């Protein structure tokens, strides 16, 4: 993403390569300073943290090759 209107994650925490079975989590904070945080297998990807989100935000996902995606919104099924 352009880091102003869109954000993306291409590597895991500490620059790790993403592999099959990894879990990428996304947390949207609505406090005094709205923020967006990404997690790789439960570890925050600090360099991907976004502060001061303005306006509405909509999720979008893109995968390539043989990548698989599974959305999980039910907290009882969260892995990390």
C-alpha cells in the first residue's frame, strides 16, 4: 500500500518469510488515536503498524500463486 490510504503486509514479524500455515492477524484500535496493527503468528509486525487512521476503512485481500486465505471473525476460533 501507499501507507496513507492503503496498507499491506508482505513479510512476517522481524522480516520472516511467510509460509503455509502462518496466521496473519489484524487489529483495528478505535481509541484516541485510531490505529491498525498486523500480527504474524501472534507477534506484532511493528514496522507495519499504522497510527492515525482517518475516515472509513475497508478490508481487502490479495493472494497469489498457491496461497490460501481463510477469514476468521469468531473469537473462539482465533489462533493467537
